[in-house]
């Protein structure tokens, strides 16, 4: 396993994946099970993941994801899905919270505040889903790198088509796709572009 500094320094968005290198089930599950330690509002975890692995599913995704070859060549592409209504009572995490001592009244208060004040509009509901599931997505990419596995996030896709193909409910949003596998060593990785540092991006008050 790599240390945290190595993970940050070595993680790159890999454009070319080796189609001959598979990703075993055990490693994929360990990556996801590490990544779900990501934070979320009230620990609601308003997300799910669709793992696109079969050749048929990859071809269908490829057609709706700007024909990006990485979708075909990577052993797995993950669709990160956020639940715009994930704060509501039917989220099973509320049962876990109540079993752990949270009162039903307190849970109702949080849910009502979320519905009326925090996420009252469709735009705010989508923002809730995207913000939380994006934390999971980044955690997946760092967790993968800690196992020596490469990734590439993508936001170029037809969301309506993906919802249709993979039976995703209208109350959910596809935040991003993440191809995951191993870099094709015959392809060059370009030098990392400059990042803006503290003095360039931070405003202090």
C-alpha cells in the first residue's frame, strides 16, 4: 500500500488503459469499501455505484459517453449516482441512527429542515446529491491509487440515456463516470500541468 503523500502525488487521470489487465473482484471491493469512509451530510451517504463490467454494457455506455475508448478498454467503469432525495426517511441510514440512540423526533426534525430549508428546490436537491457523491468519487480515485490502480473521471455522457440503459430512477443524478484499471504502459503519460498553490487561490479574512 502507498502512503498518503504518494497517493496524492502519483494519482493521475489515465487516458489509456491496458485492455489485457483485469481488475479482480477482491481489489475492486476493497477500494470501494475504503472509499465509503468519505464524509457526507449527516452521514446520509446519498449515493450508489453502478459497476459497468460486461462487454455488452461497456459498448452501450461507450455510445452514450462521447465514444471515449477508455470505457471499452478499462476493465470497469463506475457510474457514481447521487440521490437527490437521500435525506428522506426511507434512507435506511435513519434506522441505523435510531437504533444507535437518535430519537425519531430528532430524525424528523432534521428531515423536515432538509426538505423545507436546506434543499427546497430541484436545483438544491441536485446540488445535495452531487456534492455528497463527489466526495465519494474522489475517495474512490485516491483509494484506487493506494492499491496501485489507475482511474479517470468523466463528465462527458448523456445522462438521460444512462438512466434509461441502467434503470436509474429520475430522483437520482449521475454525478460522473470513473474508469478504473491499469495504465497501458506503451502509452506516455503527459507531465502534470502546474497547479495553483495557496498564495494564488486562498483569500484570508
